[in-house]
C-alpha cells in the first residue's frame, strides 16, 4: 500500500481521498447486506442497506464538489492508499447477526472515520485541506451520534448470539 502523507495533499487529493473512503464503506455495507441476508423488516441486512445508501449520498455530495472545483482532472489518490478507513472490518460480516450488532458495527465504523479525519486535520498543512478534514471529522461525529441515539431502538435479540466459529461470509441457507 503506497503511503499517504496528509502534509502533501492538496484539496483535489483530499476530496479524492474522502470520496474513495465513502466508496469503500458503501461497497463493504453492500457486501454485508448479502452476507447477512434479508430475513425480516428491520434486520441486520436492512441496517447495512441503509448505511450503504448514506455512504453513497455522502460520496455523491463530495464528488459533486470535486467536479465543481476540478472538473475531470484525474485522481492521484488511489483505492490502494486506503484500507477500511470507514468501512467495517471485513471480518465482522457474519450471517448470524442481529440488527443491534449491525448498528454497533456502523457506530464503530463512524468512530474509525472520525479518528482518521481527526488525525488528518492535525497533520494537514494546506489550510483548505485542513478545513475539509475538519468538516469531515465533524460530520463523522454527527453520524455516530445519530446512530447512537437510534441504538436503543434495536434491543438485543434472542437467538442471535453470534457463533465465533462461523466462517466469515458464511450463509448456511
């Protein structure tokens, strides 16, 4: 993985980085919807589907800003420069997952993104990049807080004790 130095990023690179982070998170949430399968309204699959939609919306907003500022200039930041910045860890995807656990994973992912952007805004030297990273950090905090407020709506579910021996991505059905 090529190293990413926040000190050397310009605004175009920073926007591309942010867009890639949203795309990676969306892709992982879509993958998780398939892993956990849809069994009933409000299940873990639905939680992940909603998260994928939110990541897509945020990525589209960032992409529009990028287009307005930089047109079709090519990306210099590539997907191999990030790894699960906001995306939930791939190892967390399991068939036997409650909606509450899905919400907890989403909260953890928003916290990871907050931590990443907090570090990025400290290390960035370009004032425009620092402002973008500060805004993104604050948005991730808001996203996490929103999910935390919703967590009580997802009580622990009987019969959804995750099996630690279950293979990642397994689906017994």
